[in-house]
C-alpha cells in the first residue's frame, strides 16, 4: 500500500499538465478517488503499479491521466497501449482517453478490436497514433501482420485482468507481453486477484507498488442491493411490476443466453417499454448503435449477456436487474458494477429461484454484504401508479395546447347527441387505452408460487422440514379418486405439480396441442405438489395416449397414466409375495387358495372401478388354479389371459405365473 505524505484534495495537487486539468474541469472532475490519488503519482514517476480495486472506482482516470501526461504528441508512433477484455470496454476506455486529451493538439487514440474491418484500422495505424486501446486477439493479429509496431512503446496497461483470465485470454496476453520492449512501464488493474494474475504480475512487473483499495464490501456502497425469491415461470410478471413502480433512468437486464436477450427484449417491447437486446451474435455496428441509443435517451432498457455488457459505462444506467442469477460471484460483482459508478447511486435487483438460494448465500459471503429482500409492489401500488400516469398524460396533453379544432368537433357532438361532456371524455379515454386494461387484478393463485418457493428454500436448508409433506399429500389423492369424473370423462394422472411451477393453463395447452382437443373438452384439473389429475374425454385412441406420454410441460415430462391403472400399482409388490409363499410349500395345488388371496388384496387396496377389480381377480384365479408340474402349461394360460386383460392384469399374470428357480431346476433334471 502506498501512502502519500501530503494530503491530496484536488487534481491540481497531482501535478498534472494544464491541458489535462482543463479537460477535467470541463467534465466536472473535482476530487480524485482513492485509487486515483494513490496511483497517479506513482505512474507519473515511472513506477510499475499493481492495482486491486472494485469495478467502478475510477481506474481509467487513475492510469489514463498520468500516462497521457507523458505522451509526446510530436512523436507520431505508439507510446501507450491498453489491453481490455471486451470490445465495449476498449471503446469506453478510448473515449475516456480522448476526452482527457481533448486539449492536447494533434493527439490520436485508436481502439482496435474484433468485428471491425482490418483495412480501416491499418490505415489509421499507418497515419500514426499515440495510444492503442485493444482486445488481445486483434492486437495479436496486427503484431503478426506487422501493422502494429511496438518498439517504442513506453507504457502498457492491463485493465480488468481478472476478466481476461475468466474469458480465456491469459495465454494471448502473455504472448503479447513477451513481445514488449524490455524498457517499458506497466500497470495491471484487477477487481480480484486470482493466483494466475499474481503470477503474471510477478513475472512481468518490475518491483511494482501495490495499490489496494480496501472497502467494507466488494461492491460499491452506493449500490442498493435487493433480491426477490421467484420461480422462473413468474420472473416476467415480477419484472413488469418492478418496471411499473421503480423510478429509473436507464436499466440493464442480465440474462444467461443470447437467445434469452432477444426473447425478453421482445416481450418488454410488447408491453410498451423501449427495450433492445445486445449479445455476441450481433455485429459490432449494431452493438455500438444500441449503446449510442442508450446514451442518447432513445433507449431505456438494454437486455444483455455478461460478455456483451462487460465494460459498459453509461451514466444513465440507474438499475441493474439480474433476471438470471449469474453462475459465479465474480460475475455478479461485475454485473452490478455497471451502476453506482464514480460515486453515483444505483440499484441492483437479483431474481433468485428456489433452487438458487445457495448462490444467494455465496454472493452475500463474497460481497461481505447482506442483501435485503425486495418488497414486490402490490396490486394497489401498481394501479395507483397507472392512474397517476394516466392523469399526468392528460395534464401534459392539455399543456401542449393545439386543441381548438378537436374542441369544436366535441362541442358539435355534444349538441347533436345531447351527451354530457364527462361521458364523451370517458369514451375518448377508452379509445386511447384500447384493449389494454388500465388496472390489474389479483389472480387467485397470486401468493402460491411464493409460498411454494419458500417451502423449497426451507427444505433445502433443513431436510427435516419436508418430512411432513408426504403425510399432507396422501389424503389429497384419495379425495381426488373418490370424486368420480363426470359422465363421458375419464380421470388421468400426470407426474407434474406445484413443485414444478405448473399451472392449469400449462396442462391445458400441452394436452390440447398434442391431442387436438379444444380446451372446453378438458375437464377438471386438480394440481398436487408432485403430480396432478386431469379429466379427459373417455375412449381416447391408443396412439394419442401414447403420444401424450411423451409430452413435456414447462420442461418436465408429463408421464400421463390412466387413474385406474395407476391406482393398482401400489398393490403390485405385496400381491405376488402373498401368492408365491403357498407355491413354495410341500402342499398340493389344492391348498393354494387363490381366490382368498385376491379377496384379501382387494379389501386392503380397493380399486377405483369394479370392472377392473373383477378382471384382475378372474385372471389371478385362472392362473393360480393351473398346475405347476411343467413349464409348458402356465405359458399357455398366461398367453390366453393376457389377450383378454389390460396392461395391469398382464403385469399381475406374468409375476404370478413365473416358475420359481427350484421348479425350473427340477424340470430340467426330469
């Protein structure tokens, strides 16, 4: 840690050249941040620096100002190079350096990165530039082509080195470092210090001074962090409510996949928000255009992946929404670092699914900060906000004027139809709203997902809390079975329920699409925790039933089965066991009372429909009455019964007619 002997309160105390101080006055920089106050004097003295500071603390000015002060614009060659992990960060750093050097006449900075045409970059390099800001891959390409000459390089900066490590650029960085002049200054900045970064610093930095900004948390204290426990199926609804009541200037929403950026942006646009996606599949010009629109207030919401948004520094971004929780804690720190930068305040909201509570705890440990639970806006709050916004729209329209012509038309209508003015105004308001509902209403199952999510979260922390769940679910299936389906319908069981975030609409949609049924023909749906019951028209064709078994609901296999068939499955284990014991004794066949075993099982496990119970009893009685002296006779009986019975009967008969090992050995000897 370096300590300055004299207190530094302004940038003028750092002995920066007048052109740089003038530019700082124009952009409004007054007091240097801690990392700037400690780093600038060291770099101006030519000392190597290893900077360890959270993102958003002002590192660009910390290395940019002192190294620009040593640039000689009269010499038309590359004197300073900055390596950045992403194209966006390279552009941001280049723009910041150009701003700081705005009063350095003849100064030129060039960002070089992938996605741009080589020819334009090569022309600029031939004309001569003083500073290069580039990504490792494109810098390597220019060095190999011989279009980038670094023989007279004075200083090199590695910005966000830990991100280069995460993105797999470390080998490329070392390849570049090995081709640098021996006599050059170097600075390395990183929000975290993995062992690989420490190894790089020990190998390539010469007696570096360590500048470490110690904070109580790994994230900026100006960021208000909150989380909301929500299942994946309800994330969009939760996001919509937050957007309606949160006051934000610009918002950055993080998702995990490229396809999710486009899908979510389209859904937000359909809800009336100015949103767009940014991801790695977009060409560079499109990505730059999205960022430009965000800066120019022509775009309010940007949906991005981690890589695409790396290094974004847009002053308007007041909120960061983690729509999908990141895979690791470092990604979370870098995500929320897009807001609350340079002393500004910001908000970060994290959506946590029930199975992601461990990652929430890991994030709290990594940031050394407790994340508060978000209070999701109530229906009343959302409606009040909508009403206030509607009133404000009326006020703004009246204030804009130019209403004379429309007033004359409405006065004519009022006289012609003798209609009160308030009714005309209400009709016009309805026309303006269209098919949209001005107010929202609570859904009957509004609180159910949250309760289930909390139960899942508690169960993951305390397994004992889930022991009572089987007792509560055992009674509910019996009630569903006792209530017979209406005439013309049959009851089926599917292996998805509340724990899979299933809603009746999901089931109706899956069955209707696969079976070609209208939703009106699908009967009662009873959703339990781990399974559900649904009434469907009787006489379902076997091919459709077979296809329905493969259908997935919300990503989970439905595994549909007819309730009668499913109801017999618990009796399969005890029933063959009871029938095998008499056959293994020395008594004759007449002592094996097959009808008695059927009666006992039927009373212990009442079947839902009498015809099915009778069919099982008859099949078992026929098989148990057959002699077991030879293997040929039971096979004939089994094939005959199987042709007459259903799938459940087939299982029973196969189990009950299989000769024991002892019988097979005796038969083989004979």
